[in-house]
C-alpha cells in the first residue's frame, strides 16, 4: 500500500474530490482526518472508511478561521498522530458577477476560504511536520488560476494565489523534507460544478466541451493525482502545478 502508516488531513472531505481522495487514501493505508464545514458530511466520509476497515474520524471546521484549523491539526495529532499529509482541498465557487458588480462581501468570502484557508492549514500543520521529519502538502488550485473565467474574478484570484503560496512554501520548507504541490482541476463532476451549472442555466454536462475527451472529469481522477503527490512516488516533485483538465488549457 502506497500510504501505509501515513496520517492525512483532508479538508473539503465531505463530498466531491475531497471525499474521493479520503476513500482512496484510506484504501492505500492512510489514517484519515476528514474535515468539512458540513460536519455530518465529514462524519459520513469517515463512516464509509471505517466500514471498509480503515481508520478515520470526521470533524467540522471552517478553514477560514485560525481557531478551527489549529483545532483540526491538534485533534488529528490527539486521535491519529502527527500528519504526514495535508490536502488543502476545501473551497467555494462564490458569487458569480462581473468584477465591478461583485460585492465586497462576496470577494472577501471567496478569498477567506479558498486562499486564506490554504495558508492557515499550512501554518497550523507545518511546525508539526518539521518536527516529524517531513511530509507532503497538496493544495487544490484550479485552471482558473491560470486562465480567465468571466464572472469569477474572486475565484480566479484566489486560485492564482494558491499557486503562489504553493511555490513559496515549497521554496521555504524543502530543507525540512516537506514537499508542497498544487492540483489544477478543470471541469470535474462535483457538487460545486453542479451548482455553477444550475446558477448559469447551463446543462449538467456543459463542461464536457472544455475537454478533448468529450466529458467532464471524475473526482476519482483528481484523487489519483493527489495520491501520487501524497506518496513517495512523487519524492522529487515540489512547487509544481499539476494540471488535470482534459486539455482545457491547451486551446
């Protein structure tokens, strides 16, 4: 098993890519702290893992609050041990308006969760990883951090910021045997994409046109990339954006 004896904190673990990664990491031997703003969804993910013989617990946390990110790391250490893996996956799409119509509250909320949340997660976990001899941090960015999307100024800015944080963290903490990478998904079949399509009136499979394969991606496909980055298979990879978008950014 590729993650045997590893301990992973995964945020946004209650659905979509976070749940898929939690289930896959557990199958590969990791103990899982499933974190989500929806505590019931986090518990459900943990319940699924335990039903298959894995070790996990679910916890509600708002990653935009330092008290919550500190608590999620402390609780993980208390119940499972020091984390070797931190997967900062929690995020929201936010308000969909053109830049000048975007409310200050809407902008601030997206930045708080998508960008500040990643920083706070790393800030809480890094001191423990250093003392423990290293680890792997995976941050969920997006192709929206690389290309522009109309009506998504705050989201694009937040994900570009995640890429910048990832590069800086990789530079600063490589000396401690800590690798930091980012995943940039394209259109993936998740509840977030469903909400975006519903709000815009687009068809459920509208994201398929962005892919050379004529379909949207599956959460499990992102989870497999995260598994590679969490495992020793990626031992020389750090500071990099891993683009998993079916070809969106090529054209």
